[in-house]
């Protein structure tokens, strides 16, 4: 969706006459899982208040009022918010932001200084992975992490990045699969015209009769948001349209 080609491809997914596509997309689910697993009060309160998480993060890092956060500062905070879930280091962050590596290193240090419980959470994940050779999602699914204690630095570093991300990305996958099972059952009785077509990362795409689209959207939102009780609310954005691009 970030490129012209991507948007054009989505326009090729077209509903039959008299029917619409409904898209239901989790909002920042991995960051919400980070707030839940880390127990960071600042992160939790930001989500509970429904604030812009990237703007709030930038304000905390730079020690300024959220209203004074510049677009570049918000962009940097967004990059690191998601980057820490993938074990992004100063070199990769510098490349993403187009800044010197020293500045990126300072940015990361400032982030963890402001959010110490997130650092503790990630360190704990790595420690358990080294001890058990695996990570675990909030629903108890295990993922083996081979190479987590390998003598080869490159192999070990890659395994550490996988271990750091797996509980978040894995839990996000668990949640949407659980939602799909429940939603399929609810749709069959409430809206027989509807069917699930696609699951793409944190998004479900459904097809239904045009008259049923509002109800299907509401049911998908309710089901996906209620699939688990976290420290922060799960939020789902829905839209509908004649093609997939129009349903975003």
C-alpha cells in the first residue's frame, strides 16, 4: 500500500456485482503486545487514551510536549518503535533514518532510558531463549530458536533478533488465527452471505452482499477486538468497498 504498484495490485481484487469486500485490520497489534508483555505504564496509558503512539514516544524521548513533536521526530520514533521488535541496532537504524550511526546509537539509548521496562522485557526474552532454546507466545505456542548460543557471532546475532521478535509477531499471528475461527462460526449464522477470503498479516479480507457490509464490518471488529484480554485495548479498523484498495 506504500507504493503505486501495491495500490494498483489491490485494485485488481474486485468483488462480484452486488457484493463488497470488507477489510478488518488490527491497529499496531505488535506494539500493543509490547505494552502488554513489558507492563510499561507510559506505553499502556498511551494506548488506553487512544493517543498517537509514535508522537507520544517521540515526546518522551526528546522530553518535549507532544504538540511540539516534528514530523521527523515522529518518523524516527515510529522507526524505533517497530525496529526494537526486530532487534534493530544503530547501524540499521542509521540507514533507515538517514542519520549518522552515532546519532542512531544515542536515539536507541534514549529510548531505553525512557522505557526501562521494555529493555528488561526484551532482555528477559533473550535470557529465556538462551536457557530453553525457544520462545513462547502469550497463548503458549513455542518457537525453537536454533543458533541462540552458537559460537559464530553472525549466527547468534540473527538468532537473537528472531528470539526478540517471535513472542510479538507470533502472538499477533495467534490472535488473528483465533479470531478467524470464532468469526467464521459467527458469520455462518449471522451473515450467511459472507465469507473470509484472505488473511494478510494483521488484516482479514471478507466478501459479502452489499447490504450486509455494515453488519459484517461490525461483527468482524467486535470479534477481533474481543479475542484476548490484554493490558491495552485491541483496536480494529474496518472499511468496505467494491475492490480491496477501496476497502482501505
